[in-house]
C-alpha cells in the first residue's frame, strides 16, 4: 500500500498551532495540511458542526459513527469511537462497535435512503 508522507508542523504554521493547542500530534490534520486552504476551512466547519447547538454531542457522535460505518472508513470509525466514548456512548455487550449496533430512527418521509444509499 502506498503511503503519503504527513506534513511536518515545521512546514505549516497553522498546523503547528493546531497541534500546540491540542497538545498532541494529529495525523488527520497533518494529512490535510497538504492542502493548507482545506485545513484552514475544515477546522471552523468542524467546530460549527460539533460545537454547541440544538443537537447534543452524543447524538452528533452517533451520526458520525453511523456515517463512518456506512462509508466503511476505518480511520473515521476508529477516530470517532474514542470521541463517542467521551460523549457518553457505550458499546454493546459484545464489546464491539459495529454498524448493526447503531440505529437511527426517522419518519419514512425523513429518510429517503437507507444506509446503503438505495
């Protein structure tokens, strides 16, 4: 598998500041830093989505997990498992997170597509 090198914070001042504030290395941001404008636009977008609002953090993380599983994105699924746990979501008794353990209910008119997009 081809590996794309991550951007070092020394090469991107904005990335360096994000990691300094977060007090840890962030491989997601380091990858996104290949496109500095994308990184600069993503951070406020993510903050607006995940910040205070009408929907609680727990529900937002539940949606993130459901979408991560539906998209079969191992990176997103792994990243949001930790965030979900911090937000108060718990695993099923089996001890595993899996798509079948996540259920989102809505009226039939509010859900024109199922998780497979059909």
